[in-house]
C-alpha cells in the first residue's frame, strides 16, 4: 500500500530478518475507547496511512538526520 501511495514499484520491497525479540502479531481494538470514553476516530486506516506517507515525503528535512543517528547505534541493524 505504501509503495502504491508513493507511485513506486513493488520491486523496491526488501524482505529482511526479524529483529531479536520481535513480536509476531499486533492486535488492536479501540472498542474500550469508544464505549467507555466516547472516542471516535477522525479518519479511517487507509486515509491515515496515506496522510502519514505524504507527511514523511513532504518533511524529509525534519526526520532524515534523526533516522540516520538512530540506526547508527542499533546493533541488530547491519
């Protein structure tokens, strides 16, 4: 989906080994937030992903140096 939003080929997808201690599955459910607090999402998942990708594309100066410094000190990222 992300590559599609960026108008890029799926050939760019790279499969890598999982990081040590990686979770195999994430399960999220917002029912408690909705039922007990009356919370409602402002957007759906698809639009949220698209907005997030576009933010990163339009704000690379903000995050590029940050991501380089994070991975520089990540032992499992070689």
